[in-house]
């Protein structure tokens, strides 16, 4: 049974189809099979390319790389979230205090930008949120998707990243 309402279910189905189309540009059907790592990170076997996928509401972000592990995350800003409490629970007192020190109107965006960097780094490592908060992480870089949509890319090794936005229907 699918717990998503009809419209969200349609968006997710479109996102899955778009992600398959993007990955299909790099790996032909039958050349590799899709597997999941110990913590659920999807990968190709054999690893012809590495990839990471993230979505938030109607935004889909897909990253593909030939020679480096990577992770991406995108998160729409939700202004009513209790971001200081979430920061304290997720990252500890120091980051919660830094967030609390910001003007209230900047806290939600700052939190979501920090969240996407943390999440992209953990996706890159393939551990999700299972890693301890003080474990060293790959450096994540903010991506500019426009319209104030926080997103980040983390990579281990490889040449500088080239980021392209794809807009279906354009």
C-alpha cells in the first residue's frame, strides 16, 4: 500500500522516471545491475559510474560521476520547523547556539543549508545518518539551484565538479 497522496505519488513516479532516464545516459540496461550498500546507498555493480539522488517535494537532484564517490542533497526550506531544537538534537549544542544567534528570519534557511551539506557528506560516505556526529566527513559544497532551494554536493576525490541543471520540458 502506498502511503503518499495521489499528487505526491505522481510526482515521485515522475522523479523516478527522470532519474532512470538520466542514469540511462551513462549505463545501458544489462551493463550493470542496481544494488544497495549496507546502509542503503544505491550503486551500480560493476561500478561503471557513481551517482547520488535526492528529492524534496517537486525538486529532483541527480549527480553522476565516473571516478569519485559523491553524495547530493536538496531540501526545500520549511519555515515553521523547530530548527534550533533540530540542530541541537542532530548536531549538538555548538551548532544550535550558532543558529540561535542568527536573526529569526535567517534561521530556517541557514539550518536547511547546513542540513543539505551534512546529508550530502553522509550520502557520499554511504552511511546515511548512521555515522557518529564527530566522524570526519567529506567537504560538501553548496549548489545554487535558484529560488532559494538549499542543495549540496559532496565528493571524495576526482576532478573539479561540473554542475548542470536540467529542466524537463525546456
